[in-house]
C-alpha cells in the first residue's frame, strides 16, 4: 500500500527497509510489491513513472551483501548506499553491484560527522546515521532534479545518475565498464552530484531514455554443494538477443 500510495500526487517514494541485514537472509519483493513497482513505473507521475529510492542496508559488520536484497537488485529502484565525510565506505555499509550511487551519511561514531535532520516529536537531531540517512538525501536531490525538469521519466533519472555521479575513495578501487563508466562495488557509479544532475537534466541536448529492454535466458540448473568455508563459481555465457534460440526471450516495455 505504501509503494502505491496516491501515485497521481507522489513522484518519489523513499524506502529504508527490506530483508534482515544479518548476512544470511536472501529475500526480495513479493507479488504485491512487484505489482506496485510495475504499476508505478507504468502509471505513476502522470505516466512518466514513479521514482523508488531504496537504502542498500546496514549489514556491513555482519558481512551482509546487498545483492541478497531483491529490492536493491530490482531494475525499478534506485539503490542508494553511503559514503562518509572522508570519502570512505562506512563500517555499516554493504558492498554489491546492485548499488547505483551513494550519498553522504555517518561514519565512525565520535570521529566522523553525522547527519543533521528533523526528528520525531517536533525535534531535530544531529546524529542521524546509516543508509537510512543516505536514501532520503538522494530523494531530496531527485526532487530538485524533477523540479528542474518535470518531463523526466523514471528511466531518465537512472541514466542521469549513471552519467553524472562522481568517483569517491581510492582511485585504485574503480574500474571502467564496457559502457565507459567508472564503477565501484562499494559506491556504484559514485556520489550523487546535485549540480551536475540538474545541469544534465536541463540540457537541451538531453534525449529521453529509450524503452526498457529486458533479455531473459533460461537458467542452467545444476546441483552443487556449497562448502562452509569456500565459494562456488558458476559461469553463464549469453549473447543477448542476437540469437533466435528457443531458450531466449526478448521483451521491451
């Protein structure tokens, strides 16, 4: 109900919840949440698509991996992690390729800066922490971007985040993907840059993102035991939609 509340009035939904951050729980959106996502991107924001911002989680100490969270991995969400004021990954943050970008949040208690914001009971706090502080900051930034260009679609915003986010932390931790973008398992495509986002969003050369394209290939099922102190590697080779083989499905939305 919360993910589909008044989509004709609400453009951005900020969520800081999901599976337990205990390092052993794998879970994701159920049938109703999936339905809300689909309905949101198809009908929300006057047909431009609702923006679903999602905090990547605080299970760093438990060695949780945010890719085990189906809300973070969803193509319909903008997953936001945290970076501290020193440009480092906070102790609670979870690494994973599902992170799209990061915003600033708390670091080590008593050493690094915390987040100042409103609090319950008409109070303020200067001690807000975690990715639950980072995600709402991103939602506020996205609100400014949509105010600058109300015609942006949900896919436009994702593309803009990828194109404008800035690398943080150690340069050696970054690599360039096949599309030419710098990426990092801790920080996604980097820290959000509000000025760069708005500049890109209002650029007359900006072109609306193309339709969503989904490629699915049937999984190759194979039973393998996972040792308690080791890992199992499974390689899958795919050629996208270049083949007309029966086990490939191409969908545009």
